[in-house]
């Protein structure tokens, strides 16, 4: 995974989430357990579904267009999930979610009741994730839907407010996909008008805790080495965004210092390992060559000694000097 996401900064947090899902979709399993109580073992099949649908039915008089939902996927062969990453608290979000869910259900989740023959539309399990801290963020999104026959239905979906989770909770619940967003909780202290501003000690303490969480997840088998590397890269990308102002350059350098030695993309690791293998082979070849040269020198010395002994024997025999057996 690339260390820097080359995208508009306003979309960064959304794209980080999509990058996690694209590179390591099983990292969503702890989230599904947290929100919906659904527990999936590693290895459960995941199918990412198309998130684009036509806007014709919404605005038939407008030019043809399409709309993208964030993440829609199928776990196993029956459980459909839809996740949106939202930075702001918008009242219309619940309407957008209903529209997205309706189109997902219409496209992927229509079945026929075997008894009655009626068509059944299953809405996906949906949730909205809010990365930033805001006391006004809702716990659920709710809308009352009135149908033409007078019946009504309450459409509601849960939300996830990342900043309400402590690092300890993130570790205990294995919600590692929240890690790239943790530094956002420091944003208010970066305000120059703030009385109590962010200190270097506070920053390094948080970064140390984050690295420790990732190392523990790696040691316990909840992350692979590749996933560990990807999280470090995404965390650095997030830090560069949060600390982008020049007045925070020292903070940014400190995060770089603390995380850069840990970064090694799979392709880089492969090159390093290959270089180490090549170095070992070269060292072995050099050792073999040295041993061969040493053996050759021993052979030459032995030959010289045998030649000298042969000459000495010939000389003794010439002078009729008996040689003891």
C-alpha cells in the first residue's frame, strides 16, 4: 500500500477507510461484531460489491449520472453490509442512507418466498462511521417512513463514533481499523487560540501507545506483518494531514522519526530479504573460495615437502647411507 494517498485532502479520511477495506477486508469483522453482534472467523469469504448506481430514478429529467456509496460487501453468501464514512453531522444523511440501502437491496438482495411466491427485499446491515469528535454526533440515524396504505416504518441504523473509543477499547475489541483516525482527537489542541496546546510529550506518548497496540495485535495474530506495515503507512499519512501546517513541522518530524524505522512495504521487504540472501550467498562463495585456496596451498606445501623428502632420500642412497624403516 502506498505511503501517501494522492487524493484531495477533504476526502482523505474516507479514502483511508476504503484503502483498509480494499487491502485487508477482514479487518471489518471486529466492527461487524461491535455494531451488529455478528462474529465471523478469519477466512470467511468476502465479496466487495459494486457501489455505483444510476441516479435516473432520483432525477429522471437531469443528465444521466451515477452515485457512489462507500463500502458495500457480502460476507459469506447471505450477509450484506453497507458502511459510510462521514466527517460531518448532516441531517439529510439518514435520507441518503435509505436511498443507498434501497438501491443495494434492489440490486443484490431480492428473493422469492418459497411458500407464498412473494418477492422479498432485504435491506443491508448499514452503519455510518464518524471519524471526528463531535458532541452532536447521533448514536443512531432515524427516519419515519409513511407508506401509501397508511402503514409506517421506522428506518434506523447505528452509527460508530471512533473518537468515543479509548485505545484500550480499540485493543480489546481489535478495532484496529480505527488506528489511522486516533490522532484526530488531538486536532482541537492544534488550534493556536487554545489555552492548553498540544505538547511534544503528549504527542509522542499517544504515538507510542498506538505503535504498542499494533505490535500487540501483530504478536497475537490479529494482524499479519503486511497489515502491520499498511497500518503504519496509513497512520503516517493521517499524521501528515493533521500536522500539515508549517508551524507543526516539528510534530510531523517527530511522528516520522517514531514510525519511519517501522515502515517496510512488502515489496521493500522482498528486496531486502533478497539482498540478504544474495549477501549470504556471496559470503558463502567467498568462504568456499578462501577454503579452496587454503586447501590448494596445503596441497602445494605437501607436494613441496614430498619433493624435498624424495631428494633427501635420493641423496642418502647415493652415499650409501642406510635409511631406517
